[in-house]
C-alpha cells in the first residue's frame, strides 16, 4: 500500500546528495512507490488542535546536477497512512523543540513519526549515552569549572565539549596542567552552561565509529571516521576520512545494551558513536553515514528502515 512520506528537513536545495542520509531515505521511499511530500522549513503548525504542514509534492533523482523537483505548496493535515521523517539537523533549539510538540499531535492523529517525538525531546545525544554507563568511559557533566578542571587532572587528558554541538564543533582536547584549560572552561561553561568532560580515548586514532541501529538491529558494517593530520576529531564535518568496516564483537555488545531501550521508545533509526571500546554518543535526531556505507558495501540501509516503517504502519 503506497504511503504518504512527509519529510521535515533542512533546505533540500543545500544538501550534498553523495553524503545525505535523508536523501537515501527519499530515494528508497520513491522506489517503493510511496508519495513524497517536502515540508517547507518552518512549515509545521497547529490549528484548533490539528497538526498541519505547508508541504509540496516531491520527486527525487540521484543526479547532482538536479536532484529534486517540487510541486505547489499546500496545507497538509497529518493522519493515518503517513510516515513522517523528522530529519532536521541539530542544534536542538527552541524551534526544534516546538516542532516535536507539533509532531506529537501528528502522532496522536495516526501518523508514524520517525523518530518518536517524545524520544527526540528526552534524548540529548551526549547525555543519552550516559544512560548506559557500562558502555561509557569515565565522564563528568557539570557547570562547575573547578570540578571539570579536577576531572582533567584526575585522568591526565580529557575531551571537553558542549551538550548542544554537532559535527565536531567546539570540542577541545585538554591535558592536566594545560595553560589554556581555564580559557577552554570559560568558553564552554560561560554563564552556567552544562559541559561534558570525558577521559580521552587514544583509540580515536583508529576512528570514531558510527554504528547504525534500524529498529533495534545493528547494521553489519560501521563507518570509522578517522582524524586526519594533527586533528584529533574524526567527524566528517571536521575533515575526517570515512572508512567502512565490518562491525566488531564489542560494537555488537554495545548495540545490544542500547537497542532494547531505543526500540521500546520508538526510535527506529539511531546512530551510536563508538571510540575504541566505548560508547560516546547516541544520535537520534538526524543520524548519518548511510550513503557512505551503502556505496562501500553495496547495502541498502534505507531499505531496512522502510521495511520497519511499512511493518509498523501495516500492523497498526
């Protein structure tokens, strides 16, 4: 049965289709005969208790010379037979939060929202990893510069980062006695911002691995994002090189710790970040790396996701 697939994303004209996971989802949905609808950025609204979107029919093609065409924008009401892909990139700001509230109303009206809006509100990508302490390196989250400085001293070397960053932005590596540590903490904590300190993991030289979960099942391959030159960040946005690998036994163990809770909460598509043997982030807002893994190993990860989406809508 054809579905209406409604995508909430950043401007489609600005994406890089060779690396854009949302684009992979749209290609797969179209291949299956589903109807695509593109929500105008900022186009979600509520009227008299009904969730609405200003949306246009969308067609996509895997051509970097012209990858989409849009029809006329019109008001669309959310309801049964719809799969809503919430794929806006972080940061998780007030406007993102309000959109998840509108999507909760859409969900109550019968639409399947991927990922679950309540889960998007509940799971900060860095704090969510700490729900699974057995998987994580020593970590402190605090607003107290003295406590954060003591943590660095205790472990000798640590990574410091804000809770709302993405793509490797505003991440610092600091050593005990570093003359810049006070400045780093002033920058991050500011007037009272929660800051995360994590023991530095030397395994970063082998890559920051992205492990993808589709409805609680790990994909058999991971993308290791390897720092280049003198850079310690592996993020692709920070210049890291993406190298696909078979998933390791340790990665599978970490996935098995996290997956049941993600599945219970309706998080159909999740990206775990693993450095060495440790879980560092649980990405639920807009996980990536599908296009890279598909290209390197001949996979169709979006196909696995739409298998799960179609099954859920059919069973409901």
